C-alpha cells in the first residue's frame, strides 16, 4: 500500500474506533471534509476503493455498505 494510503487508513481506523454504533457516514465525513479535500484526488479515489473492498471482504465486520449514495454521489456506510 502506498505510504499516503497507510497514513490515510491510520486516521480512518482511529476515527472508526471512536465512531458511535448505529451511525451512518461517508469517508469524507469520517476523515473530516476539509482534510479530505487536501488529499490528492488520486489518493482519495484509491482510498475510497480500498475501503469499499475491505468492507465487502469483511475486514471491517461492523461496517456495512448502504445501497444508496449521498447527494454528492459518495458511498455511504453504516456502523452497526
């Protein structure tokens, strides 16, 4: 994994631990919208794709992909 993605996932994993159960989110919501926009677009896309794959593979067993996207066409997740 690219070094930038490793740093992104450290933050994502840390914030997921603190996130309350029964909460919906997108990655920019979780990461912090302003900080998310500062990341190079290619790294944001790769991080989003990798996170989705990890969720689908069961790496995050308490996270589910929601069937609808938000108004900005972002994938939505739910922590159970």
